[in-house]
């Protein structure tokens, strides 16, 4: 079991390549054999297998041999991990903006009531 | 302006490093100077500047010099882009599972009504 930070390293690293993202996009629509995955990629099978190995090491994809066919599918755990990390940052950033907005509103209200008083 | 795929490459690549994620985590709580960013990292200022350059190139962070201080802040656009890509994949995967669940339910119902008929 990878620790949280190492798991994020591998997931983001795996997603930083357009071929591997295309493979995940295909697998999000359903399981596929390696040949199915390779078919739209204009790439040799060994090259596809290398990308698959990176995706498997990151936990984004898992594969199993059924008979003679290696079938791949998305493993949603690592995808959720990466999504949650980004989401947490964005939420934090937005909450900060909200607080800043509230604070500016308070200043405006104060300014207006001071104006009335003078 | 980067194209969509190149922008995702850079964003995920930038997030694939624990130091850069720590910098984004810090900046999600509010803008900071480079010295503030460097302070908890036990790293030389030039090393921090290099990580900052990667974050800036990816569009995740922007910085501006105010007087003599280089102040950095999160740029939410690239973060949203990366989040949306992952979210789209997860949604697609979940919709597929839902459809599969519905289909299995139909089979069960059919099986039950066939059972009653026989």
C-alpha cells in the first residue's frame, strides 16, 4: 500500500501524458482488451504495454488475463484520490475568497454608516 | 494560449511532485511571498524558484513583484481544468455502472416473471 503522497505522485504523473489519458478515457467507457486500447493509438503494442504498466503502477487501471486476453479496466480509487486533492484545494481557495468578500462587505457597510453619522 | 491537452500535461506534471503540491496547498490558503513559501520546505531559495517556475508554466500559480517582494497566488483556471478532466472520467465510469446495474435489475425482473409464468 502506497502512502498518500506517493500515491498522488504516481497518479498525477500517470495522467500527465496524453496517450495514458486517452487510455483512461477509453476505459472509463468500459473494460477493454489491450488490442482494443492500442487500436486508435497508432502505436506499437509494446509501447502501449509500457503506458499500461505506468497506469497500473499508479493504481488508475487494473488488468487481468481472461483466457488469452489481457482485459483492462479503470480502478476508481486512485482517480478519486487525485480528484479529491484538487477539489480540497479549490474549495479552500473559494472559501478564502468568500471570507474576503464578506470582509469587504463589512467595510462597505461600516463606511456607509460612518457616512450617515457625519 | 496552450491547447487543452498540453495544458493538462503541464498541470498534472506540476502536481506530480510533493513539494509543488505543498506550495499549492499553502497558496490555496492565500497569497504568499516566495520566502514564505520556502520557509517550511527545508530547501534552498533557488530550488523553490525552480518549482515555482514549473507551477507558473502550468498556469496553476501566478506571481507578481510588488515593490521588492515576489508575491504568488493560485490561479484557479488550471486547477479547474485538471479537476474537470478527472471528474468527467469518474462520472462516465459511474454512469456505466448505473446502466449495468439497471440492466442486471431488468434481467432479474424478467427472470422472476418468467419464473411466475412457468
